[in-house]
C-alpha cells in the first residue's frame, strides 16, 4: 500500500501532473510488486518560495522543472527492486514528459504493515 506524494513547482497543466502519477504507478507495479488498484497519490504544486531544491547537491544539476516524489510503503523490498524503481520512474518521466532524469528526486519511506489504516478505524494489515 504505497502512499505517493508528488511535489512540483506550480504551472504545469492537469495532463502533465496526471502523467507523473501514471508513470510512478506503472513503475511501482512493474518493480515493487504493488497490486493492481493500489493507487493512492497526492499531487501538490508550490510557488517558487515554497519549493526549495538545491541546484547542485551531489554534483547533480537540477532546474525549476525538478519534481520530488516521496513514496511511503511497507518495508522489505531489496536494493535491486528499489534501484529498478528509481530507474523506471526517471526513464518513464523522461520518455513521456521529456523531463530530465536529473530533475527526478525520489525518497522512499518504509514502514511496518501495522502502520496503515485503510478505513473504518482498523489496522487491516496488522497481525491479529
């Protein structure tokens, strides 16, 4: 059950924003074993003063087109799956939106299954 937050500088149209979400979801399905219909995403645009991205951290040159993708998901995926996910997202956004790979920032936040409630005030994934 990944929860995806996608943050970017304001000014992109709805189709552009929707495409980002599609690319991330497709990459999760292909590389992180996410089941069909497990799609929960929040897309937020920010003004320049509220979206601060270092232009050269780790020698990677970033522009105003940079997007930040944060995925909260169950712990347990190995490094190979994570690397495949990072690559699939960067490549997919480059192919579909001509977004520079350097402008794709991804952070994974891993949690235990018991830390989710999908509704009804219950912990559906918690062991009984």
